[in-house]
C-alpha cells in the first residue's frame, strides 16, 4: 500500500515491509487506467501555453513507471531535503525484489562476498548486519543524463555525476534478493544519503507490522532510529 512518511511501513507486492524516512514522497508505481485517464483529462484542460510541457512530463512519468514495472520495482519514493546552503538535495529511492528460483539467496550473497569484489565502500562490497539478517552495501559514482538539459544545438544531452548506493538483502522464504537503491546528484551530501540508505535497510522486516499491532519504535542508537533525524 502507498503510505506517507508518518505511516508505519510500506508493503510491496512480496512479503516484506520497510519504513520510509521523513522527506520522502511515495510514488504510485502501478497507477490504474482510471488514474492515468484522469491525469490526461486534466492536462487537456490546461491553458495552451502550459499544456505541451505538462504533456511531456506526463509521458515521461508514464514511461518511467512502465520501465519500473518491467524491472520489477515495487516501490519508488522521491526525497527532497534542505542542504544547509539554501538549496534542496534531491534523491530517488527504489525498492525491488529479484527472484533467484532454485538458488539459495544467502548462497548468492556468500558467492558475491567471496568473489574478490572488494571490502571497502570505494571499491566493492561491504557486509552489513541488519535486523532482518545479513546484507551487503555497494556504492559508486557514475555519470547520468541531466533531465531536461538537452539543447537543440547540442550533439549529446548534458551529463552530470550522481552517487548510487545499493543494499541487497537475501529473502530465503521467497527465493529472492531485495534490492534497495538510492541515487542522488548531491555528491556533497553522500554521507547523509548513505546513512539514509542503511537506515531504510535496517527497517526491512519479513514480519507484518499489522499483525503485531503496528511497527515498534526503532531502538535508540540504531541505524533505523538515526534515519528519522537525518538532514535535521
């Protein structure tokens, strides 16, 4: 179900739950036909001077949601936080589940850890001990196209560096690997976003919070507790 940051947890299609940090807005990854039709009607009713731009944004949204569904993304949230310099730090958090039928997800994780991929955040995989079990963190800085930056006289669209962090958690009950990915162009805030990613990973659970009467408050000092206070 879709929730706001004040709700107890977000539940994707498969049987695991996680909390959203403050400052993140959950998007509808699988909008129904009625919702899309209503958005199209609203765009057609806009004044002509803004209708074309709104239509471009709508088409980009529909295409992005289709790509997310194709890659089995089960949750997506947009984050906006003040960066302390009068500007806004933005990020995108996605949650997906990758099936590994016939293979133990923990064995896949062990293979990755033994593959010589590295032991530091700068060059490889870092093991994590999470309340839900073992996991690993990997991160990188890569170049990505800047949305809306292309110009008619430019040969190629403008690119800028972005930080990409991912935490993978094995789900032995569903023979799958849960992947939480956080991407941001705010490289100066990477330490904060890494903490946010680890904090979200620390809230992942395979036990329905509703069955226990709601999610319990995270323990003070834990990563899940700290994520509530990131960015002030």
